[in-house]
C-alpha cells in the first residue's frame, strides 16, 4: 500500500510579519512525505545537493521513508525564499534557485515501479512526466503544480493532465490555468483537460473537490495562531495521497461513492493545520496519531448537522 512521492527537496528562507528562518528544510516532496508517512510506507524520488543536511534525511528514514530513489548531486540544493504579508494570506516569492534540480533526471528504482498511488508533488512538469514514464502500474496518479509552471511550462503541464487522476492546485492557480474567475467553472474546465477530479485549495478557507458527478467541501481546521503557512498545501496533498494509498487507492470505484476520498481530504486538512503551527515541518516531527484523530473528530463535530 505504498505511495511514491516525487518533488522538490529544498532549503527555504522564510519571512513572516513576526519572525524569519533561514535554510529551513522544505520543498514540496519533504512536506508531502512526512505527512504521508503517518498513513503508510512512502517511497521518495528526488534530488538534493551536497549541502542538504544528513539529519533531515535521517529523520525521513526514521519515518519509514524509503530513500533509494533519492540522488545527491554535487552543488547546492534547490532554494526558495518567500515573504508573507500581514494576515499571512498573501505570499511573495523572493527567489527560486533550481540549482541541482536543473541538471537532474529522476530515476525510479525497480522496486518503486508498482506503487498503490503516485503523488507528483509540485515540480517542473518535465520532471513529473519523467517520473510517471518510469512507473509501470499504479492505482492512482495525483499531481500538484503552481503558477510558475503554469506560466513557464504550460504545454508540458497540459500534456501531463490526461495521465493524472486528481489534480491539486490553489485558487489563484486554478484561475490562471483555466482563465475562469468562478472556481467551480475553473474546476469543471480543468476536468475537461483530463483529470477525473480537481482539488482546489483555498488556504484558510479550506478546499473542495470537483469531479464529473460530485462536489465535496472540506473546511480548514480553525486555528487561533499560525506561525508559517509554508508547506500547508504540500502537507495536505501528501496526507491525502498517503491516506488513499493506505485504503487501497480508488480501484475503479466511481468517485461519487468513494468515502476514502472524503476521509483523505479531511486528513489532509488536519495534517496541514499542524504544519502551519511552526516553521518547516517541525510540528509534524512530534505529532502523534492521537492528536490527528482528535482534530479529525473535532472537525467532524464542527461540520455535522441534520
Ligand atoms: P506550499 O506552501 O505548499 O506552496 O509549498 C512551499 C514549498 O514549496 C517550499 O518549501 C518550497 O521550497 C517549495 N517550492 C517553492 N517553489 C517551488 C517550485 N517552483 N518547484 C518546486 N517546489 C517549490
């Protein structure tokens, strides 16, 4: 029941209105794999440079992540810097340095080629395709992307979409990709490009899934204090993918009748609520299954009515 996760492993510099951190462990795959590891075995495909601290890799291993698909290349690791505006709802990217990831070619080890689910975390669509090309069989392909790739690699992204079961993106990216203002229209238009479902993440306003025959809304877990929203989307997606893999993917079930999907969205929401409480994935390092279950239960109570 393993999930294969491919994406960026990064060192991040982050500024929030109250605090800042340098060289924090980040990257789309890092957040996703830590989140997914709460639900079952994870296989990582990615790249780091020679400056990526071994301690982070040891932590991934301690979470049961199989690192056979990780390459360490000479040179600096992918770096990203971002700054949040007051309110933490808006973020400006200060710099993106691809570094070793610009000369990297993903290699999926033989033993990773038949995973229950594949999660293509945010990365260049060319790298996402190269990973998918090496997967022989899987029950489910989930893919995330961002505005940078929609703007600079739109054709490669469009070519990937017919091979994707579930596409994840945030509200701004959904509008950019579809050209629609209404998020429901945007989701439906993107469905026409290939995926069986689209999940649109709306930050503190939660997320929703749209497929041909259903819409499911997952509100964000309400928090009194947020330290750093970085990685919330990747955490959501990793927990979503890990949860679906744990429950056997979708295996031909029509989306409409699949309770696994809804559970996976709620688990994603809850894991993301922990990530934003601290920098990097520090809060997830000491997260317990009991704490996850408690928030799932509280969320259930907050949204259920007759
Ligand atoms: P999120 O807050 O969920 O959008 O994820 C933020 C993480 O994505 C950071 O840790 C960054 O290192 C990583 N990231 C930012 N830009 C990119 C990019 N262009 N490709 C891959 N990963 C990225």
